[in-house]
């Protein structure tokens, strides 16, 4: 199994998913947006995991790469590539699928 993780900040890693993926003998690669905004060619991947971060999908003016990243997901959904998202990752997936993403009235942490 080939898994690619998109990581937006260094402190948002895959946590306990690491042991699950290890048990599946998965090969894991990373795109670390805090180092480079280059997206990997998804050919041959079995799963993409999109991690979180303190930014919002609506912060495109500050984090211009969010637009390209969201477009990447929209294309991969059409190719039936499994993608799962945590926090910001879930926002990106929802937005790529056409959902409106907006702040809540209550602060959420964790």
C-alpha cells in the first residue's frame, strides 16, 4: 500500500495512524507544505491523508497554495483516489466537493 501524507505544519503529524499503516506494511511519503508547496504526482498511490493546521480553507490570501491544493483534491476524486482529511484536511475535501466552509460561532480546539 502506497500512502501519501500532505502535512501543512510540522506539529500536525499522522499520530496513531502511523502504527496502523505500519501494520499494513504501507510505504509512506510526504508533501510538507511548510517546506515546499510541490504536490506529488498521485499515480500509483492507494491513499492520500490530508492533515490539519491552524489555517482555514478561507485563508487563501495568506496561503495561496490552498487554491492549488484544493484543485488537486477535486481532480483526484474524479480519479477515485481515496482521500481522508483531518481538521483543515476535512475543510479542503469539503470545499473541493463544493461544500461551503465557514467559521462557527464557538471556538474549537483539537
